[in-house]
C-alpha cells in the first residue's frame, strides 16, 4: 500500500495535483492534508522505528503514513470523533513492527509525554477558526479567533520544544486566511511563535493548493482580491 508515482521532493516548492488515495487515505475529512506531505516529511526527517508525534491528528493521515513507513507514532486530538475516525483508518494489515497509539489530549499540555522523547513532530494544526472541528470542546483551537489562536499556539510550541529530542525536527503545515477582504498572515505569525521558542529554522516550503472546495464559489465573486493558493510547511530543528 503505497503511491505508485511517489518521489521524494528535493526543492522548497511542493505541488501534488492528486491528493493521494492509497491505503485508507481519502479527502472525506474536511481540511485534512494530502498524505504526500507527511510521507515526504517522515522519510526525510526520521528513521524506521523512531517516534513520530501528530498532536492535531484529525483523521489520522500522519499515523497511517507512519504505519506504512514502519515508524512508531502517537496521535493526539481534543476531538473524540476525530480519534474514532483515526482508529478506523488505521485498521488495516501490513507487515510492520510499528507501534501506533491514539490519545484524547490537548496539544498545549502534553504532560503524559516525557521530555526529549520524540524524534519527529509532523502535524497540521487548524488555521484558527476557518474550519471549526467541534462545537463546544473548550480546548479546541479551531474555535479560537485569530489573536487567541496565536496566544494558545505559544503553549503548543513550548510543549513541542520540551518533548522533542535535541537535534531532531518539528514540522507543520499552516496557511494564511482572509476575513472580509483583510489578509491575515497566519503562516508568518506561526513561524515567529516557534522561532521565539528557540527552534532553529531548517526549511520554509511552499505547497501549492489544488482542488480547494471554495475556489469555484469565490472565483465568481472575486472582484478585488487574489485567491489564496498556497500553504507553508515549516521545518524546525531543536538545537543540540
């Protein structure tokens, strides 16, 4: 169970016209990332049997790739429904010795994970409240406005730095948003948050967006602004 046309990306511009449907991957869970992204990150920044963490696990895309690539992995989410979907997507047989766990938890408080125990963080947080993944889960960052989201992201970065081994990598994908014609540079703000926590910046990757559900709607109404068609993938390193 692997993509037929996969090649490891070697530039800072990534574009995947097909989102990827091998194994149990699909686009049914709104806002989940293409499996090509975690596959590239896991292969480049980790080794077999190392520990990968996704603290915004959603439908489990990262965990599925970790299982396929023989990495141990932990997936965390505040949303029980998301965890149920993740567990369902992980329900396939493959010749692998990897250990895969899911846990209900909060990315701002990972006290159940030992300091300096994770080899790679590979995650896709919400873009503030552009998509709300729950209605009343207090810890859900997707319910927060732009400013409050960035405040809470500081704690996410602190916990990420604590649990990551020295010399290892933290990667995540995030995009900018637009509200009532005003552009909010969420990507660059998130970059600043993690750099302020002593992470070293390894890479800035630009990912081209394809097949966005809202493109057709806004194309017809677009009179005075450009449609956002890119996301950022940031890769940070914890200093030795």
